[in-house]
C-alpha cells in the first residue's frame, strides 16, 4: 500500500518571499502609502482573492489619476 504524504519540499518551493515596507514609513505620497499597505495584505490572503485586491487597487488608481487630471486643467 502506498501512503500519500504531502510533499513539504514542494510547499517550501511554492513559498513567496514578499517584500516588506518598513512600518510607519511615509513616502512622498501618503495616498500611495495607503495603496501599498493594501498590497501588504496579500500574503495573508488566499491566492483566489488576490485578483479582487488588484482590481480594487487598479480602480482606485484610475480614480486618483482622473481626479488629478481634472484639477490640472
């Protein structure tokens, strides 16, 4: 009888080392920092939910660019 065991090497190989942003570091644009914080939630989320986070960030960035374009004229 063949015993089925999870392969820990495969799980370790699939692990992603996410870049970190120092806590409390405010960059040149606080709005960008807020978006980066939202990206920081990805490691805790299942991959199936990443698309929703990216779509929300994309929408917020589009809105910010449209607002910036409106005030630039």
